[in-house]
């Protein structure tokens, strides 16, 4: 396996990780921002207040987008399995 194939494989893996984690991270970011604004407005500075809504939002995103996330990961796995002989032969 030469460097070009290795770099292509690494890029495919990184893009898949970013695509699979983006929905959960973005929802967690938005929920955290909204709760932070509400905490600032109401002067409630409880750190544990952000945990439960973020957790529920991430689980909701996993329920909604879980099929798509799994499809993305399976697509990478199938690509790796189909080209496995190229990776071991060099």
C-alpha cells in the first residue's frame, strides 16, 4: 500500500467520522447555546441544568438520524471490504 492509497483511506475515514458525528454535535451545540442564553437571562447559574436537555436532544437525534448514520458507516465498511485485497498487496 503506497502513501496515496493510505491518505485516501484516511480521508475517507475522517469524512465518515465527521458526517456521522455532525448531527449530534450540532444539536448539542444549539441546545447548549439556548440553555446558556436562558441561564444568562434568568441569572440561574446551575451547571447541571445543561446536562439533561443535551442528553435528551442527542438521544432524539440518534433516534431520528440513527439509520442514516449507520448507513454512512456501513458504506465505508463495504468500501473497505471490497478493496481489502489492494490494502494487503501493496
